[in-house]
C-alpha cells in the first residue's frame, strides 16, 4: 500500500479575466449541450458577443504545472504571497473546482475548511449541520454521535445548537465549522487561513487542536500567512510563486527562502504604499534611520543609540499627536512597541515640514532583519496606519562591549546582565541535627527505646 496521501502532477488552473461566472448547468442543459453539433460548440468557444474568446491576454494562470507529494501523517504548510495560487490549489484538491490541466489523487477521506461555514446549510440547525457534514465525510451516525459533545463543547455553542445557523454570528459560525472539520476525524484535513479569524482565545484553541490533529498522525494541508503557526505546526512546507512551486522541503528552509524574497525595501518612500488605514489627512511620507550624530544609516546597530525618523505630509497642522512603531520579527510576530504614550512623550503637533523622531538610547535587538509597522493619530482619530512600512536591519554593534559577536537568528532581544559566584547562603544548606534521634516502639513485651 502506498504511503502517499496526496499526489499532484502538473496541476494547472486558468481563469478568464473579466469573464462572467458561468451558471451551473442542469442535467437537461448538459444533455442538450452534448447533442449540439461539434461546429456549434466550437463556434460558441471562439466567439461571444462578436469578440474573440481565446486571446492569451484575457486569461490568467492561477496554477501552472504544480507537482508534489504528501505522505500520510505529514503536515504540509502552503505559503506564498497573495495571488500565488494557494487557495486555488486547495479548492482543486477538495474537488470544489476542476483543474484545467494535470491531476490530483487523494488517498483517504478528506475534510475541508476553506471558508467560514463551508458546507453548512443556513436553514438547518447546528445539530443538523454537524450530522450533515459527517455524512458528507462518509462517517456513520454512531461515529458522529460519539464526537458530538466534543464538537459542541469546543465551539461553545451548546446554548444555540438547535437554532438554525443562519441566525449565528460570524464568530459562532466559524467556531462550529472549524470544530466539525477537526473533530470528525478525516484522514486528510485541508485548512485555509482559519487561524487568522476570530478572537485571540479562539485562535489559541484552534492552534492547540491543529497541533493535536498533527500528533494523531493525520495528514494536514495548511494554508496560512501566519508564519509562526506554520513553523509550529508543519513538518514541511511548499512555497508557491506565481502559481508555480518555488520550493518544497523542510519548514525552516522554505520559510527562510520565503522571508528572504520579501526583504525588498522600497528605500523608505511611503507615498506609494497602498496597504494603509486611517483618514489620510495626515500621512507618513517617508521613513529613515540615523545614528546619534544625525547621519543617515541603512539600519541600527545593537547596543548603540540611533533614531527612526518619520516624515509626515498634510495640508494643515494637526494637534495632540500620538505615534507608535511596532517591530516585527521574521515570522511577522510583534516583539516590541515604541509607543509615544508609553514614555509620555508629548507630540504637540504635526503637519507640513514636520518630522516625528523616535530616539533610541540603546538598541536591545539582536542582529537580523525585522519589519516595521507604524501608525499615528490626532487625539482619538486614526490618521495613518502603514501595515508594512520598511525593513529594519540590525547589525552587530558590540552590545556587550567584549568584542564577542552575537550570532543572528538564535535570539531576538538582548539584555544587560552580569554573572558572579558566591558562597551558598546558610538558609539554602541542609540543617544538621544537634540532638540524637530517639525512636520509641511499643509492643506486647514492653517498650524498646533506641
């Protein structure tokens, strides 16, 4: 018996840009289509509304020749930028859409969670949807009943289990959908970005349950932009770039390759950045780094002082400014906030010709690459929030003053500390009995004293 759970060979998927979604055909439509002459079918493909249908410029390949294998018990993380083809790949593997070319073989019962409430019928109750999903997965009623209480308890919807799910909040919908997919024990579980939805407590529960699913030896295909979760849960990873397999291998190696490819800096110009929130009346225009003398640098040095300078653009002056810089590690986890209100720095105003400067007396970061997220508000009004402002490179600045280099990649934060040795304190040593121990034993013949 083959040890492969998933086999994909040359998977390709082509979409037509700007085309209307074709309505689902009925059985009658399919029969009539089959009876039409070959010429009519060819003509309907060539022309539509008097225009050519098959021009190369009107199509996009979401997937282009994707091939890989997944073994039973393997947890494969699928990563890549938006539009790389990750979700399309999972939809093909889940039989939701057909490939344009290539094929995929699934060896085992598959359960999918690609969207909130995938497979749920809004008119049915939570209880009925649990059984419906179980039947779709090929399970017997006895198996579903055995897991029912665990599903409801994890989803925290016991009070509403007999209510139609169309009345559920999006959070309740998600909790129940994930719980069903994870607890009904499919041999192969396909999950797309579910850990990015819901509150922090639920995300923690999902991560824990996903870890348990992996430890149980089931096969998991996991798409996520949460690289920390991929690193924690996955035994291997697949990197997609432009619909093609860029790299497949050990999780750490693939993540490192992906992170290296994303470290392309825009030179500090923020005027063209689209990924931002806020009113936009007061906006960040650039970001740069300086040493303590004010000279521009490409980054900061550990153990040394430096500055992060934020240029702003506006057509008028704004009052009561609050600013923050978040520092993220390579796995996009926030590790440090440089918030003006934490240190009670009063920024009275910002506007045309003004820079906001964050002074750092001593950098406590280990050498490596980091990302910066920045935002500012005027009073309680968010003016600008740039999700990914720039890369921050921390170089070795002789943090400890000993000349011993700090190896990058093994730690994030550095701390001032010393070591010394001392005599053990008396309170920590064992006490010695100063009097002999007397043991008395009473028996039928009298007392025996030792």
